[in-house]
């Protein structure tokens, strides 16, 4: 009962979010001067999944910034959650909405260790499979003004996320003996390898590193590695190297600057994502995106719900804001995207307003307002 | 495209890779049989709704026109990422370009100059078409109202066999002073072209297909082409089919062009006829051509001229390349963006009559492009 009560209040907070936005005063001039004048029919629709934990707070922060910047994006918000199945919107509805809008901004969904229904697939996995969101791209980049052990990290981790260890095929064949199947297919391996190389080509990157464990899993990871090697031959201008996952993690913490684009199977990608995120400031500052052929879901790169901070107004909205900036660039609104990105960079560089996770004392709201105050029209 | 002859065999990826190793010169690529090539499927370069497309600017006015295309795409928000491959004089560039097109599946291309006339150097345009097996070239010649031209309201589709015929590049001097040049016509390629033409006619609601030939002189080669198209025509009883000899066809085109609808022809005739029709409706700067194979598609300006003489003078007509980009967007399925740009082009040259010197106007290329961009920004839709 208390669970439902908490959820209800959460939903109400989300609903009232749009109303309170209007009270926010901004002195920012509208973008009509730059030629991107607004007409109601030129607005872009985007699916919004606030997610669990601090997700709704962070999404609220994004909405405030969008409102202040006058971004012509309308959100279609869905409450989608595995831990609150009673209130969650059905998977089909959400998937249809994303397929229609082709873009989605998503918080993190909590994935409980024990399934309520006995199903092995988590809601996240179901959504990915429903939309075939096969490629997860996490861009790990050192942020200005956030001092960490390593400087100048700039790597992109591309992770296959529809097969491998996440195939949800586990069974107990004999009592006390559990088998978990890891599926690797040539088709999906080639697809993710090509994605990585095309990403490198498009973003003029120099090197692609395939992370694997083919010395142990000679057939499974061997197939993945072979697919990457074959694909690499189609890209003579991009350097290709392979690295075993254990060595890769060691290199990552000792010399992370050596990495450029990395392509990994599912589980290794998950681990490397989190490791790399930790190097530049944690789950609150790294943006990511999941791609299918036709749609993109923008979500924070390291997946943590930070549920212990719910309602405390301390979570860092940087990751979500950077996601939204990437989203705007994707839907051909680069002016707004750069505006938000620059504002976030400026706030971090100034270092006056910082959330707890990067060594400050400010609240989520203060950070959001600082970003809004730093929104600057691009020089045209 | 619709008329696919599916001969895909689950080849290993490695084999085709091996085939394109750098040991092979463009000349060798050229002399491979112009028959159907088997290709292993490479995953499509479509990510989150954005396509990756190879851009080959080529020589002459190519680079400036490509600049305009990118500018227009930026403002129209077309979800296409270009991979620009410059082709210099090295053959390695050509191989890289081919690899890039194979990866992306789609390319937009200016004309690439092949300056040499020596026999060992082959035209790289032809090399690209042959290696990618782009067996058909489609040129939709449609008059723009408001453009001064000899003939009004022309709407002809020219479908041209693109990989064999006179362009088979098989020439030799058998005896001193006697040179033989071979024209190759194959049943399989004639069949593919004819089927493509009828499918095209069916899909686009066209009424008539005319086969252009010279079977009265070249009874076997052109005869085969004609016979094949007659045979295919029987499968499409709803579409009228007739044939015409090339010399007569040229005369009819300049005197009574409205009798033609869809035309199919072999390689050289296609080159001639498409230039005739382009001349009728306003010159080389207006039309775009589409090259299709079973796996790849290349879009380019309709008449294949580099325009070296007017390069850098800001007077080249950007319409042809922009039309090619519109055709490319349609091919990729981004119809909204295609229509947005198409309408902006039509408004600019038909209503506002901003023309470059080749159409009798005084506007610079950049003026035309700027006007098109303004029209795009004024449009009521903003697809992404």
C-alpha cells in the first residue's frame, strides 16, 4: 500500500511538473531572432520515460531547461517501471510511441534481482528487444572543471545489447546445476562491428578496439572477434586493434587516454561503461544513447537509479542534460543542443555550483538554475 | 529495386573482401565480365533513422555543387551523414571509394575526370558502375515550367543499360591498321533492364514503354535486346510496348517528344538520347540521373559533364546535383525531406525564376542556393 502511495505522489509530481514550469521566469530572448522561428507545426515530439529512482527529478530538470531555452520539443511522458508494475504503462504502448516519434529520452529503470513474475527478461531488455535497440553508445569524456585522477579521456564505448549474456536463457538442468546461455550470432556481431566503424568514420575517429575474451570463449567471443576483424578490412583508414577484456579494464584505469572507439559484446560493454564513467565523475555525468535502425533512446551512460537520493534534491542532472543536448542535435536542432551543452560546460568550468557527487554542496535545483542562467544564444 | 534478380548466395564476407584487395588495378576491375556479381550482404548503414551515404565530389564543378547539397541538407535537416571520399589520380582512392559505397549502399557523385586517352587508363566512372554492377541508369526528364526551353511539358523516363554494350571496353587491333571494338549484349542484362523498366512503369503509373534499338543493322546484338524486351512485355499486358530505331527516335524526339513515355535502350544510345532530351528542356544543369544495381544505388547529375570550364566561377547550375540529392532522399525513404527540398527548388526556378546563366538568367550559383534555403526555412514543416 505504501508502495502505491509513493508512486501516486511521484506521478502527481510529474504531472504538476509542466504546470510549475510556467512560473519560472527567464529573461532569455527567444530564438526567433536567429531565424529558427517557432510555429506550432514545426515542433518535434519525443517520448519521455522518467524511470525509477532520481529519474523523475532529473527529467524535471531537463524540462525546465528546455522551457527556459524555448526548445520546440513536446514530450510524451510515460511512467514505465519494473518495480512498480501496477502503475507502469504497457510495454507495447511505450514501444509504439518510441517507434512513432523515433526519439526518446529515458531515465534509468531499476532492475530487481528477483523477478516478480518469474520471467527472466527485465523490462529494459524487453524494451530493447521490442525496438531492436542493438547498439548502446556511451561517450566518456573528461569534463571541464571536474578534477579526477585522469585528464583528457575521450573514448566512445559501443556495446551490443540484444544478445550475449543478456539473452535471458537460464535453466536448472539438474538440481543444483544452473546453465546460463550466452548467445553470439554472426549477424548481430557484424552489425555492431559495422556500427562501430561507421560511427568512427562519421565522427572522424582513428581507432576501433574490439574488447573480447576469445582466449577462453574461443567459439562465442571468437565469432564476435572474427566479425570485427572482417569488418575492419572494409575500413582501411581506421586502425583496428583487439584487447582482452581483463587487460582492457586494467588499461582503462591506468592509461585511459589510449582508447578511442571500443566495440564490445553485451556484458563486457556494461562493465567497461561503468568503469570508464567512474573515471570521469560517475553515473551522474555521462550521457549515452541506444540506437536501432530507426530510433534512438537517449539515456544516461552508466545505469544507476540512485534510489537512496530520491526526494533529497542532490542528484546530478549533468548526464540527463547532456543526453538531451545529444537528442536535440539528433533531431536537427543543433543550435539548442549546443546551447545546452555549452551552458553545462560553463557551469562545470566555473565550479561554483556543483552537486555532491563532484565535490560540491549544491542541490539539483541550484545546478539546473545555474545552467539556465548560463544559456547563451549562439553568435550568428 | 523492384526488378531484382536475386542471385544472392550466402558467400562469406571474407571472399568479397579478398576480391577487392589492393593488388587489383582499376583496369582489371574494368575487364571483369559485366555479368551479375554476387555480393554478400553487408549490414545496412542506417542508425537511429540516419543514413550514411558516400559522397564522391569528382572533378570540375563537382566539389562546389556538393558543398551546396550539404548546405541545403543542413537547413532541411535531412537525416543523412555524408562520408566524403575524394578521388584523386591514385587508383587506391578509387578502391576506397568502392569499398565505401559497398558499406553504405548509396552514393551521390559528381563526374570524375579521366584525363588520359591512353588505352591502359579506363574511365573511372565506368569502373565504378561496372564494379558495383549498376546495370541500369534512370533519367527522369521533366520540364520545369518557367525555364526557357525548346519544348514544353516533356515528361520522359529514359532507362539505359549501364554496364555493357559499347561500353564493354573491349577493343583491340587484330591486324595492323584494323581495330575491332566489341559491343556486348547479354540476355541476362537485357532481361534485367527490361524488367526494371516495366516494373518502373507499373509502379509509377506509366502507360507506354518504347525500346530504342538499331536491330535493322545489328541484327544479332540489338536484335537480342529487342527480343528480350518484347518477351518481358508479355508479362505486363497493361503496359503498351513498341519499339523504334535510334535514328528515327532522335528525329521524333526533337520534333514530337510528347509521344514518348518510358524508353529503354542500350548503353550508347542512352547516352545520346539523354543528352538530346536534356538539351530540349534546358541544358545539362537541371536533371539528375539514378544508377541502380541489385545492391547499390548511385545518384548523379543527369548528363555526365564535369564542367571544368566553369569551375570556381560561381555560375554552375546547382539544380542537377540538388535534384540528384532529392532522388537519393526518396530512395532512402525520407520522402518528407525530399518533398521539402523539391518544392523549394521548384519555387525558386519556376515561380521566382532565379536562374543561372545557362538558363538565361543572371543569378550566381550561390544566389540560387540561398533562395532555395530561404524557401526551405519558410516551409511549414520541419521534419527531421
